[in-house]
């Protein structure tokens, strides 16, 4: 694969993006740089927001400074050396040390692409900032939960559904054309595609988030099932939590079904684009199957698709994507239920 951005930033991208990099490699060259750059920009803001260094207020200030710089409203880059030194993963440390180089890449895009990438990053940072404010006092001994399902949906849109919009905008601008009605359907399903992947991450990471006092399962939904947020710290409560948990799995699955429809709307000749979309759907479907079977509250037994399984899916996508019928069969094979 040719460079997405440049050799150094590509190495950082590969080191931080894990399974996303597998999809990125498959993308047509006309959109690879834009989507790779958005990932690096959003991963930088996410690393700032999730840093263990400093108070929530100081991280919020650093996040907002970073966004002002990335939006081109400030010429002063944020000071991230302290946060960078705390990173245990070398590629994440290099990511924070390369903020100026990453942001400079925005200027290499067309004016339209610059507008869209900055707009999407602004939405993402808005979600991350809201998270920092929401969980200012959160700790394992003081769990803070989202209030309503609308809050969960809003968060999923901000940090992931917006990426589905950006992905769709870039591919329509650079790869293929669609009529107005088809575009509208693509954007709606693209948003749900992103929401699906974020909701799966949220469901899978419940024990990790709970140890930080962050509960993304809304308190109103928990209350309706006779539960409080702190109950999710005890793996013994899985039986009581299961009906509610399964309802969120169902929601994630319905969003993934919209993602499958999205793939079906792409021109068949766009093999690389279709393949890049198929892989995260298959990984998501497999993850939902495991989540439905396991005890997600057991922090000692993290639910995760193995690297060998992902490599197997990559091979199967490559074999299936040239054929419509085989692609549909593969996308249905791993669907939960």
C-alpha cells in the first residue's frame, strides 16, 4: 500500500489503529489519506481526554486548545509533552509528539475536504469534551451514569456516527456518484454504521469503564430493571443485568443490519470500498455473539476477537467481495441470532 500520509505518520497510524488499519489498507487511494488523517486527529484528542495526567479540568483545557489548533483558529500548538511521557504504548507517545505534523496534513487536502474533516473532528471533540464534563467526579467508588438512552445515542453519534457521515461524504465526493435519494439513505445508514461500532465498544468495555466510575448504560434503563449503576461492578449481577444488556445487543445488531444495507448500496465494482466496510461489520457481529454468550461484568475475562480470527476474516472477505451472492452469505453467516 502506498503511503497514507507519510512514512512516519503511517507507522503511527498502523501502531494505534489496530483493526481499523486493516480496513484502511483496503480503501481506494482517493479517500485513504482523508480517512487515515481523521483517525489520527481523533485518536489524538481521545488520548488527551483519556490521559491519567491532570484533573478533568486541565485535560478539558488541553483538549479544547488542541481543537482550536486543529481547526486553524490558533497558531499555537498544545503542550502535550507531559501527557506523551505517560503513554505506555510507543506509537501513542509518538502520536502526541507529532501533533504539529498531523495537523499540518490538513492543509494538504482540498478546501472541501478540509472543511469536512474539521467539521467532523469538531463533532468528535464535542463528544469527548461532554464526556469529561459528565464524568468529572467519577471514580470506582463514585460511579456516574448517563441519564437517558438519548444521551447514549447522542454520544455514539458524536464520536462514531459522525465518522460514518464523513466516510460517506468522502467516498461520494471522490469515488462514486449517487442520486439524491440514494445519498440520503447512505448517510442515514452510514451514521448507524458508526453508532453500531461505538455501541459494541461500549458494551464490551463495561468493566473497564466501571472501574473508572463511568457507566454508559443509562440510569433510567437500569432503574427500570431494578438496578443501579454500581451493580455493574459485581459480576454476580449478570443474570439480573442480562435482559437489559441483551436489549442493547439487539440495538447494536439492528445498527449493524443498517451497515449491511449500506454495503449493499455501494457499487459492486468498488471492491476495495466494499471490502473495507465488510470487515468491521463481521468483527462486530462476531463480538456481539460472544457478548451474548459471556459474562461481560467479569473483568478477568475480557471479550475480544482474537488476532487469528481477524486474519481469517480478512482472508474470507478477500475471497467473497468479488461476488455479490458470496458477500451477502458471509455478512449473514456471523449475524447473531
